[in-house]
């Protein structure tokens, strides 16, 4: 829900290192979570971004390493740009060699090493626990990948409430998520209707048969 996502993002901004100080990936977790929610990127795609791919002044990020092998462009809105600009400003203050190199990874630990999925996921589980949304494993609870699903549903909800037709909104979501076909995006329409049944009344009756109830 919007409330849960807000709680997750707010809690990520309150993270603090423990006395051991060995969880360096926490440094970029708040920015990564906001990037995932704003763009619908897969975590593997986010962690593969390099400096040369980030064009904040032009409002986009070039995603080269994708699941289906098709490169794509994802938009960066003003709010996300502020977050990423802040991350870069702190990152570049650290005495690390190579942070400015175009081919260097965008998200790094304070020791200069790359961020791993496992490390980000451990902090994500801690955030869920502190928000009262624990993840017990074996797909029981919120997964990091679910932020991608949440972005798609919330984006469809937003566009539908603004009066956009499904024929217009679905190709936009499909392109942003990197789907090759519209059918891969269809699941999000059903999820959106399940979460916000009132939206079905705003859609044209002529397209209702395309997405029948299962």
C-alpha cells in the first residue's frame, strides 16, 4: 500500500550503523530503495548502473544490463534526482579512488567495493521488521522485488485516476519495466483492480472484456 511504502522509505532514512560498523552498504540503501520504487527497476539492474549511465541533468538513466538483454531508458523525476544528487555528493566526499570514473559503478560502499544484492536485502529485511512488516522467508512477506510490482500498480492507479485509458497506460508501464510484450504487464492491471476496485468504474466498458476476472 501507499502507507506501507511510505513507512519503508521513511524508516530507511533513519538507519544507523551498529558499533561494529561493517554494514557499509547501508550508506546507499535509502537511495536504492527510492530508485526501485520510482522506476520499477530490478535490483540487479540498479546495482549494475555505472556513472556514465546516469544523466540526471537530462532526466534519465540508461539501463544496459537487463534480464531480457534489451537496453532501455528510465525517466528520473525531480524528487528522485534530488535523492540521487544527495547520494553522489556524499559519495564523492569520501576518500575513494575512482568514484568519478565514468565506467565505475554508481552505487558503492564507503570502502569503494560494489554493493551486492544480499547486502541490500539484509537491510531491507531489517527495515521491514522495524516497520512491523517482518519477512519470514519462503515468499511469506514482502520481498525486495515486490517494490517493482508496487511501482507498476501505483503508477497504473495514478494514471487511471487521471483519466488515462488502459491502452495508453499499459505500453508506458511495459516500456518502463522493460517488458517485451503487453501481456507481461497484464498481471498488474488485475492487481490494480484488486487493490482499487473503484477504478474499474472509470475504465471504458468497451475494454472491460480484455481483462476478465479469473
